[in-house]
């Protein structure tokens, strides 16, 4: 299930990128006065703006839903039960590089002992 949602997520992201690159900017209307506006008649008299805008909005909604779905899948597959982390087994714990201090030998210290007050 996760791989299917991930595949849809990636394809939707690529579709959004393609649709955004195909859209014309706000300054493209200036070129229409010089005769380059005739190429937009394929999509009707309004041009391709409304088609690409609507398609981008639909793909953005799908992208949001797949992002939300992937977050839920990742949360459910994490190592938690009822909000409490599962303890890691002893063989999986990493060994520390810091040596352990032996506190049993009090006489081995170079610091003088504090005199006891009476």
C-alpha cells in the first residue's frame, strides 16, 4: 500500500512541475499585441490559463492527500505502541566509547578526603 501511495505521490509531483512550467506568466499578455496570441486558440478564446490552473489545483490536492497518507503510514509503522516507545533490545543498543568509571574504590582517588566534623 505504501509503495502505491508513494508512486502516485511522485507522479503527481512530476505532473505539477510539468503543468507549472507549461503555464504562461503575467507578462505573456504583452506578446499578444504583436501577433503571438493566435497560438492560444487551441484551448478556446480564453487561452490555456483556466485549463492549466484547474489541472494544477487538482494535482495539488492529490499531492496534499498523498503527503498526508504517507505521514499516516509512517506513523503507524514506527516503533510505538499506544504512544509509548518500545524498548530496544540489549543486543541492538550501541556500545559507548566512553569508559565506565568504577566508583567502588574510594581510596584510589587523588583528591584528599573531607575531614568529618564532630
